[in-house]
């Protein structure tokens, strides 16, 4: 159909605007549908304007099927439409205003008509954009009904304004209305596409089939998505590097999917100059037309490695030498692998598959160099075997791809030569153990040590010497290894621990230079009763007027071992008849109670106590017990003026007496 408009002045600079983005009006007035129409009953507004006049036509969709092209049976003008309309005196039509208009402002954009408006009444405009934020954008001529806009609009900020028109009397009372007035902001292509989700990094496996999707790039356009202003098309502006083909990838212009377009053979990571590609992706609105705005972003595509190359030894045979008895790395086995060094497709795993029955060797991977570090973990013996041959294979941590396998180059032979060294003599057994009684006579033979030289292929002699003898009790024959005593062995010596005395001996061979071996001798000393017991404490206090005549509980101890210790026998030694004021009573095997038979005057008393152990023969010790008889008054104990000492035995007992008499 065709829309007709005349400003009676030749229609100079005539411009049509349509409220729906699915339609447009050509310069000749023909109305064209840009897409299929499915919305039945919707209203369409066509706004015509010249510098001298403007008008708006309201069209109503009356068809129900998808129609495109001819509009003869789709639209009828509202002015002649048979669709019934509610009669009202205020007539308003939606106002269409392009965004981003330039000066001058204000400018008229529409008009409200009231054919039955009473004389003296006025128009009043309200709503968002008038008396609500953002205020002052629109206003109405209260007399003529002309609606004007005061500044340029931004559709991306507010796309439509819902205003209300009413007529009021001179007192401001509403006469008619309010009637809704819709202001529609027509989109202009003022926003470039932008990529908001970067960075964009994609991965594709090497050798992937042509057409493999790598990633998707999508841009955003803030313009009206129902118009071509936001209809985007994508293309690749630049590819770096541009080898082996300048067109390694293709991007779907509508979806933004990036896919491979080269053959799998060209997508070989090991032959590429660089496994990383950077693509400059451009998004253009207006469906990609030259007038469209553009935005760009960088897509980084990594060609990922797959395990399509097996590791290979750099040579078939490796040589290594190691001294017997030594441990540690003896040789590094080198391999080559063309795969990515940061992946399991490159990292090597080594295995000893032959020649290691005693598990004397181990091999581990150096994580930096990928080399196989072959180590001796159990010392080798030249006299047993001077040569070893190992067969070693190498594989990757990741499995190979199905069409690749491990070949002969993935195995290698290692020849190991063991060097003879002068080994130290070895004592057998070690430690050596012997049990003897303490106090055996000087010169007693304890044992004869035995050391052998592991260098069985060499004829060497061995000499012996004392290395550590803390108490200086021992001597060793340097030729035959016989150990005898040079002093009395004492189990109670501070050099003996838990009845065991430890000494070290050396065995020195005649090699050049000589080698020395060390052997340990543990002598377990059996106890004999050679220590008398002694009492504790040796000083006691008692009050001169004490009602409890108990003086002190004595204990006894003995350095010997059971049965040469308790039970102990406690006695008062040589107590004269006049001095029989003391009494000693057994408490248990190790303790006894000393008590008085009567109170004594304040003084110091010396009481000889005799204690005897249970050894066979027993040993006895006599010790003076000093008893202080003190003055105890008003809870105060005074022992300072105890007076001269009193002895309970003969004058010969002035000092402690130890009796070692054997019964």
C-alpha cells in the first residue's frame, strides 16, 4: 500500500518514520514489511514531516497469517477503518522522535487536538519526562496543544515515555482526561559493537579434522536489537602468524563460531612455526554493510599437543663406571621427543627391563631435562661381579595415539664397569659379645676377635689395635686378635652402663693405602658382692621432751645387684649397758626405725649403726648416726646449744667405721 502526505508546499524534505522496526516507508510513500508479520491486532503509526507541516497516520493490522511484501490486505487507515473506536474529544497519536537530534531546541514533535474543548480551558501534560524525573524533557503549549522536546534523547537510556494529556479549566480542575500519550524514541546507529567477555582463548588439538569448532566470539551492541543497528556480522581481519596458510581459520559471520579450515596435516604442532595464533576479529552492525559501525577483539588460539611422537634414546648403548661400595647416580640417559615439553606427551618414564635381579639399580626421570638418572642403590661388590649390563626402555607418561607405537629406539643398553677398591676388613660377628664376672684376675683372656678382608682376590694381612677403651681395662694381640684384661673389671664403674662395658677395636689391612675396619665388643659383667651397703640419712633431730620417742627412719642401699643387696640387717653396734637407751626396729627389707627408750638431755649423740647385706659372703658397713636432742618450746626448735657430743660407744668410734669383714 502507499501512504499519501501533502504539506501544500511541494513536500520538500519529506521524511517518514515508522513506529515499528519491522516496516519502512520508501520515498514514494510505499509501506514495506521487512519481516514476517505474526502479531494480529497491533497498531502501527506512520509519522510524516516536512519543515512546513507534519501528520501521523494510525494503521491497524487485521490479517492473521505470516505475510511479507504486499500490504493491500493487511492495513486499513484508521481514519476509514471499520474497527469501532471509543469517541472522545481529546485526540492523541503516539509521537516518534529520533534519538540524538541536534539543535535547535525546543522543537515541536506532535500535537494534541480537542475539538470540543471549552473556551478558556487549557492543556496540561504530566508524566515521566515532564513533572517526574527526568523532568523538563517535554512540554505542551497549553493553548494550542503542541508538544515539544527540549533536548536530545538517548534511546539506550530511555526507549519510551508514557505521558498523560488532560484539559483543565482556569482553576486547574480536570475537564477531560487524562489521556495516555506515548513517546517512542526511534533508534539511531550510535553504538559500536563491543566484545565484553575477553580475554578470548581457544584450544584445538593438532591434527583435528577440517571444520573443527575452536571457540565462539560474540559481541554486544547497545542499539535496538529489533533493528539492523544491532544486527552483527563477524569476520577475521588478521591472522598472526600467516603460515603455513593465511587462512587457517574461518568465523561464522552470524554465530561467531571459529572453525578450522585447513587439512589435519597442516595442523601439525611439531611443524608449525608457532603453535599459538592470534586473530583480530571484527564485529560490524547494520548486518555487515559498509555503513555499519565496527568493534574488534583478539582471539588467541593454541594448537594443543597430542602424543604422536614416541621418545627415542640418543644412542643405543651407554657406558658407566662405579667404584664398588659406592651409591648414587652413575649415568644420565638422554632421549629426544618432539612433543610439547610441558605435557605428559613429552615427559619420559624409564624402566629397567633386564639385568637387575638384585634390585641394585634404580632409574628416575629428571623433570627439567627429561633424562633418565640411573643410580646404584645397593653397593656393588667387585669380587662378586665386575660387570653389569642393563636393558632400559623409555615411554611417555601419556599414552601414544593409536597410529603411533614405541620402536627399537625406545630401548637402550647400559654397560656398567665396577672398579675394585681396597675395602675395609669386616669383624664377624659385629658386635662381638662376651659375659664375664667382674673382678676377674688381671691378664684373663676374654675372647679372640676375627676380622676378614672382603678383597678376596688380594693377599693382605690384618693387624689389630684398641680404638676405644674408656676405662683402660683391655689389651689386644695385634697379630691373632686375642683380647685380655690389663686391670680389674668393675661392674659398678661409671664406664659401665646396665652391666655392659663397650670397647671398640680396629682391624687394619696391608693395602696401599691401608683400609681400616671397626668392631664393637660388648662385655656383660656379672655382679659379685664387692660393695658394702650404706645408710641414709646420717643426721636426725629429736626434742628433749618429746612424747613420741621415735627418732628417724633409716634406709639402706647397695651398689651391687640382687641377691647381693637386700634384705638388709640393721643393728646398733657395741651398745654398752648404761647406754641402752636406743632401740632399732626393722620396718621392711630396706628400712628400720631408730627410737629412744627414754628422753635425753639436750646434746649431740653419735650412734654407730651397722648394716649388713644378703650377699654370700655378706658385707657389713658401720656408720655413725648423729642425733641432735634439741630444746622445743613455744613451737620453736633450738639445736644450736646442744652441747658437747655424747657417744654411745667406745672412744674408738669417734669416726665412721666401715667393716668389710666377711663371715
